[in-house]
């Protein structure tokens, strides 16, 4: 099988891009020829080439821009022109199927249509969710109708995303495939402060992630005389980062809350913590949650979206009411006083995550979906004597 996989980014930081790296590595090991297409060359290209992927750089446009709405027709016209040209490359290498690795651009779908190849849209995101900045240039109805027309299959990464898309797409076009997530084997060293509860929140500091709930929960516990520390690991949005720092100052938490920019050593930071908190009100999946589980860490997460899908309350972690810092503090206090419960949750979380997010299982399921897309297109074309028009 020869596969063209289109990424909306050249960075290896995002969840969709990390899923691409893991998928490509496993597919290549199974004999699939993968050609990745990136809009610019960054660290994602190096990681993909390191596992045997051919990388091409072709600039194309997003269709979920919140700025410059007046230029949306120009962006779409550019994508059509670029896709028509790229279709020649798809045919020249004899690609069997094209995958778009995000709903952020229609470029891959258009290129597959011009090349008369099967197309699979791989969706890692929720759309039109406050705080997550994914809004279609042409609105939901038109954009999703384009996705429907130009996709043989749509892969989603969680039941949460499946539920959103089934309102717009035929259910038989949707496939749920959970990631195969890899984490390094890291042993946590002996803490210098064994009674402290060390928390970590990993993710961009943004309104949708609601890190302020974790900060307020730490303040509540500090007033009760508990030694609780919080690390906020992630790059800051220009407006939200200063807001969090001001909140920490007002609550007297400068010595308890640490701001750390995102870095490749996040696994070491997570392994050094006792527990991960996830306050987001609308995770499409929750990759960080699974990473923490695989490191043997319990997660205390907001009862919403993909987070609630991943955490078995009282078994692999704890859930709290979205936006309720008091409820979050109560869950954390229970773990503070019961370290055996904390350890048991972490052990069960690790087993559950390893069982359900296995890389080999991930690769096998992807091959099944890609093969199904190819077979569906072959069957459809055998029933039609003339190719359908793209526009």
C-alpha cells in the first residue's frame, strides 16, 4: 500500500502531529510506503524521515482561520489550484489512498479528488467549541457537506468526536480509531518532600483549558494547611498567561505554582508529579491524560468531552464538575490524605492505558480502515461507467 498523508502543520508538538508520527512509524514497519506532505519544514519532517517516511513540502491554506474572513474565497481558490497541481504527484507515485490529518484544511481532499484517489479524513478536533478556536470559514453546514462529499471514510479519535460528527455525517462513513500512544519508561526518583502533593497540568495556557480551576483548587487546599504544589506546563496565550499569573499573585501562590514553557522533556516533568489535573471543558480526546496514565499517574479531570471518556471514576482516576474548583479541591484532598489510593489509581490507570492504546493495535486498525476506503472506491467505480465531476 502507498499512502499520501497530509499534515496541516510542520511542527511535531500537536496531538494530531504526534499521532501521525506514531501511525507512520507503525505503518512503515508493516510495509506501507508513507509520503507525508507538510506546509512547511519543521521538526515534524525530521521525526517522520527518521522512521522511513518520504516528506514533501507543499504550501496550502487553512479554512478555519478566525482572522481575515474576507479572504476566505482567496484561500479556498488557492487550495483548489495547489491541489490540482499536487494531484499529478499523487498519480506519479501511484498512491493508493490520501489521508488528511486534520479538518483544518481541505487541500488533501481536493488533491485526492483531482487524482481520482480514495480519501480518508482523519479528525482529531472538535469544531465550534468556545475556547478551542476551530471555526470554519464557510460555516458548519457547507464545510461539513464538503467533507462528506470528498471523503470515503472519516476517522475520529474519540467517541466524543464521533458523537459530534454523526449529527452531520452518515454513521457508516465514520470510524473510531483510538491512538497508539508511546511514552518512555521513566522511574520517578525519591521526593525531597514526601508529604507534598505535586500536581501538574500539561497543555497550552488558554481559556479553553481552564487552568484557573487548578490554581483556585490549590489556593483552597493551601488555606486548609495542605502542602500542594502545581506545575503549569505549556506555552502561554498572550492574554491568558498574564491572567493566571495575576491570579496566583492575588491568591498568594507564587511559591506554590510554577510556570514552565512546553519542552520535549514533558515526560520527565509528568513522571516527577504525583498526579495530573486536566481542567479543559472540551477535550476532543485527551492525549496528555493517556500519557500520564501510561506513566502510572492518576488523573483528576473535568467531567466533560474526551476526558470523561478516558477516566473511569474511582478506578483509573477521579472526575470533577467542570469549572468547580471546590469539587476539584475535594478530589485532590482525598488523594493527599490517602496515598495508597493515589498509587492504586495510578497502577490501574497504567494497565488500562497500555491495554487500550497499543501502537500495534493502532497500526492494524488504520490499515483496516485504509483498505476499506480503497475497496469502497473500487466497488463504487465498478458500478459507474463515467467518473463524477469534482465541482
